[in-house]
């Protein structure tokens, strides 16, 4: 049992030091490593397999809404970034610049894309001529760079992977509709595939995307009560269309500016998975995104038992092939060591197969989330296992919903607000009269930011006063400390 | 019929001007565009959909050989590139350099990866401790940059997309075996999925990868008789292991250097598809990689016929969903215009559905490759269409094999060699005594390069003299002008 103890000792206690726990889990589960270039990360195979599952499921959701994929260049001329005033102000400080190429100094420095609105705007201006060319619904999966001083694997790195969708429309209404449609795609993905409950709504003026008319986001609560913005969708209005001259000839013979949108989800989401579901033994991965949904641990004591066990393991593996993602751990470690290893790595279900199981033509299933053990006949496995995985998926979601509920507060008192933020963390829902100065003051005083103005508002409007300014409230808003 | 003529007029004749034809097809079929950054490209949705199919099929082939995916950083410290002498010599002139980031000059310039052997070598040195950690079998799908003076969409651009596999092994033999195994994966993908016949073999010393012990490649013949290197696999021996100190503790207690490999296929392959299969009407895409395998063109003259036709179209579309990739062209263009449009864009099979077809409960199928027309009952469609697509796939491959056969020459006379290269193009197979100086002289005199020393050599060894030096030949080699 010494190995077990050793394992437990090696991971920091979640409640004592959440960020230490997070970093240890990321490294120990071999999800990612720091790169030799400051602030950049290496996504290791186990972490990248989560990303591949995310890509596959999210991409399918995009395609159901008629989005197609494309690829735009990594490098963006400086002059492009400068064309939309708010945009350059927001991104210029974080840009990495290419100044030499092919042995020569470049005439104009090229930015490594921090995001691609500008180069895509330039391109759409050439592609779009008539209303018949609209809408344009394009996404790209790529890498972007935003030079960061303080970095955390997955959550904030100078280079990260993401997808960025960019659409162009005839009308502002249509752009607004698409902006909200893509936020709903993110919500559904987060809740159904990642088992992460989110609050969907609008960002404040302070927190919106540099150059957007309006930004919507989904906000999730992490295991320490802090918020993570898990996906954003921006209605860019005519801003980029005007800066890049994206016009179309409408059916009425008039030339008009397009309305555009952009929306993105990134490898941050993997950080979210870890922080929402993990526990003191390590990762807990939702079955739909887990690289391995089931790990099979063969058990035998005597050499005589070995061949029967391995035969049964092979039979079960073959039976589940193409239906469930299975890993058979054939390493030389002890079963106990393997249990700890795969618990730490978050595999949703462990399957133990020992001599007695072979005799009974059964296996022992152990859930990662609640450690419940169920013996089950091999004949029932093909039907039962997918059901069990779905149960685990739902249980993780429900547990996260419950946790969020327990850590969400409503108050009309700013003193209480400060106390909650300082001592309890979690989300605080308050009455709010949208005011950027008040928002900045709260951030200054408490480190809490306005995460989102939820779509879900009281029926018949908000009554009462803003928690900070005392002005008549116009909405309810969620504040929290955030990643 | 004016539209048809117009279409034909707009594409250059393949035989008159192959490169003009190529560029027109790429632009007109909306596969790619030049970017505002010199030498970079935008891959448009129709071109990117080909890349997605390629990724899916090739990635599945990798995973069958136990390869897993990961992601390594975009930026590589200059000192890393400089550590392997041949490697830096080969790549330094093409590198784009980041010199500023986050508002500051960087202490050390960072290269945008031209390829990732160095940063991966550095990482493997940390990950690999013992023989139990081996082999490491990792691939990544990413973007790379090699600053190019003269560029052609897909074939040679400063930024391109590719996959680069990097493996580490205990022994040189095992690395050699993996190098050849991955070349075989490329061969099978090229021939079975892309319908492109290739010659697999070894590169000469002159043409091998900068830093490799040996490079293997697959070489394909384009429609103008020139060669395209379609995939390469490098046995790096201990070179990178020594430069980056990738060592492991072997079971005998000795510390030893790993043997490593790398292998890649890129968006160049899309250029290959175009140039192997296309004709004077435009693209011809092999069904396994085609974004749309079938385009349905509804036909009606009188408004009264429309609803019955569209009903049948919807029925057929639904029947084929998930089995065949179908595009229904509901645009306002005439049927004739649509025929030309989708022929130009290379859709393997066109399905015409008109009032008479509805009455007969049949559809008309027209193959893109040979324009053969077959009426077929709707009830037989679900079975027949996948078969027809497979026939088209095989026919394209056979036609390319035949074309290569007709344009491959064998000669012992250097005068004849020169004449063939100058007048006929194609591949020339010659007896060869491996000699780098002779190879360079031939390149100088004829622009032909040694493409590959095929695995397929005469039984019992090569008899006779080298075509250039007159020394006893050691092998047969293929020369050609190349992209
Ligand atoms: Zn113990
Ligand atoms: Zn005509």
C-alpha cells in the first residue's frame, strides 16, 4: 500500500492550495509541460487527446449550424492591426512581432495573430460582392499568441490553441442572432459534453472584446469558487466592416456595410475541466471528453491464473472496440498502483478483471466520481457500460450544478459583497445599474469583476437599487474573482 | 449554352500552359487565395474541406500504428536551431524571426518553427529516462514557416500546414524500421485515398533532410510529367539525440543515445491532387478526399414540375445522409451552368433529377472522370452509389498509373536522357553509381534532380555502368524535373 500513500502525498490538498493542486495535477497526469520558450506550453498526448475530443464534438456542433472551416495566415501586417482603433489598443501590448525573414529585415513588421478579425476582414472585403454572397460562416482551428507575463498551463499561456469563428451578414439583426446562436452552441457543448454548468449572458462595456459592439460569454465556476470565462461570442456590428470596407450590393441596388461576428473557445477549456471536476486524488474527466473512458486492470496472483485473466481481458477489449474508448494497463505495476495512477488521470470507469471474475464471467466496475463498485456480467457489458458512462456524465454535471448553487450568493449590501468575495469566493448576484466607473471601483476594492449580465433576469424587470451606486438598478449582474 | 463556353474559355489549356491552368483552377474552384502577407496563403473552405478529409484518413492510419498526437510550441529559441550543424545550415536562410514581444526587444530571437526536431529533441531529453519510456511515437498537426522567394499556392508557400511525426527508439534498427513503416503509411494513403500512384524509395545524399542519416520519400508524377515529393520519412540516427542529449538507461544498466525519426506530409498534397487528376475542365477529386462526393442538380422547366422534383431531391438527400457526402445545388443558376461549375470543382459524380426521372423513380448519374451517364433506380441508389464512387476512385488511380507508365523512360545514354528531360518531361530511370558531384552536374545541365532510388530494384543487383560517370552502377535511380 505504500504506493497509494505516496500518490496521495504527492498531490497538494485542493482546499489548502488550489493552484498548487492544479499545477501538480496538470504535470503529474501528463497533460502539459512548460516549454523552453517563456510562457509557452507543450500539450502532451494525454492532454491533447482531450483537445481532440473537444474539437471533434464542438466542430460537429458548428457544422450543424452551416459553419465551414478554413485557414487564414499566421502573420498579420502591422497596418491591419492599426485599422480598428479599439482593437489595436486592446491587443498591441500583447503582440509578438516578426521583424526578419529570409535573411532580411522586413519593411513592415508582422504580428503573430493574437486573433484574426483584421486579416479576415481584409479578405472578406474581397470575397463579398453581393447580398448573394452572404452570410459567410467560417471557422478556423489554429494557434494564436498573446504575450503574457504571468502564465499558468492551459489557463493563460503566450501561445494557445483555439477556434475562432468569423461570420458576415446583411443586417445587424442577423449578426446579433448568429452571435447568440454561437453562444448557445458553446453553452450546449459546455454543459452536455464537458459537464460544466455555465451562466450565459452579456459582458459589460469594460469586459467586452476590443472592437465589439457587444460581447456575450458563458461563465463557469471552478472548484475554488472563482470564475472562468469558457467561451465568448462577439457582435462586431459594422465596426470591422467599416475599418476594412466589407460592403455588399444589396437587392435594392444600394451598397451597404456588412455586420460581422466572431466567437472563440480555447485550450483554456481543458483548465476548466480540471478545475470543475477534479478532486484530491487528481483529475476526473467527463466520459464524453475523456481520452480513455474505461481502463481495464487485469489482476492475478499466481502465474497459473494469468492466461485465463488475459484471455478474458482480450475478449472484453474486443467486444468494446469502437463503442467505448478502452485502455488496457498491461504495465508491470501492481494493481493498486494502477488504480491510483488511473484515478489520478481521471479515467471515468475502472474495470477490474481477476480470476474470480473470470470464473463468474463478470467484471468489477468502479466509478471514478463516487468510487461506487458494481460487479456486472460480461454479457451485459456492451449495453451497460455506455449507460454507466452516461450516468457518470450526468452525475458530474449535477454535482457541479450543486456546487455552484452552494457557492452563489445574492446580496443588496456592498459590505456583505466584500465579505463574500474575500472569505467565501463564489459568485455574487447583485442588482446593478450599468456603470463602468463603479465596476472598476469594485475591481479595485475587491478584485472581483463583473463576469456576466445573465440572460436569465427577473420577470418584469429588476426592482431596487444598484449595490454600489445606489442608482436604480437596470439588471442583475454576477460578480466574482476570475481566472 | 453560352455559359458552358465561357467556362471552358476561362481555364487555360493544360497542354499549352500547365502552370497557368493550375493557378486558374486553384483560384476558380475557390481552393485557396494569396494572403496580403507575401508568400502566404488563405485556404478557402472548399480547399480546407479536402485538407480535413486528408487529416482524418491519414490520422487514422497513424493511430493504427500506435502514434498519438501532441502539440509543441510555435517558437524555437535560436540556440536550439544552432545545435545540430547540418540542420541549421539547411533551415536558417528560410527562417522568420520574432525579435519583439510584449512591448520589449527579446534577449534571444525566436524562430517560427520551420520544423520541430530541435524543440522536440530538447523535450524528449527531459521525458525519456529509461528504456521503459521507449518508443515515443508522437505526431503533431500544425503550421510551419519557411520564407520563400517564389511561391505557388499549395506547392510552395512561406506558411503551410502539415503534420510532423517524431519518434524516439532504443536502437538504430528500430528507428530504421519505423522510418520505413511511416513511408509505407504515406504510400498507402497516397495510392488508396488520394488515388496517386507513387514511387517509394531513398533520397540521395544531396536531397536528404538537413540532419538526417537517411531520407525516404514517395514521389508522384504530375500531369505535366514533373515530379512532386508527396511525403518524406527521415531516419535521424543518433544525430539529434547527440545534439540534444536524448539518452536512456538501458536494461543492461548503460546510458545510451536514442535513435530518432521524423516524417511529414503537407498541404502540398492538395497541389498534387489537382495536378495528377485535373483536366481541361478543371478539378477531378478522388471520392475519398472530395468535400462533396455527389452534387445533386434539380431540373425543371415549368413551375408545375418544381415541387415534385424538389420532393424527390429531398428524399434522395435524406436517404444518402451519413453514407455519401452530398451537395444539393439550389442556387438560381441554370442546370447547364451548374454542370460546368461542379465539373470545374471536381465533384466525382453528378446526379440529375428532372420531371421524367421523378416519373420513372430514377436519377441520372454522370461521372466526372469519363462523363459516363447511367440512369439508375432510386431504390438501388443506396447500394449503387458507394460502389460507383469506389469505381471512380479506382479508375482515377489506374489512369494515373497508366499516365506514369507512358511517361517513364529508361535509358543508358546521357544524350537521350537530356533529350527526354528537355522535350518529353516524365521520369527517367537510369543506372547510377551514387555520386553527389555527378548529381549536381546533371541538375546544372538539365534541371533534372535525382528524385528517388526506388526500393524496387532489379533482382540480383544492377549490372552495367552509371549513366553519367561510367563507373559501375550500384542502383537504378529516377531522375525528373520537379516541383
Ligand atoms: Zn501502505
Ligand atoms: Zn453556346
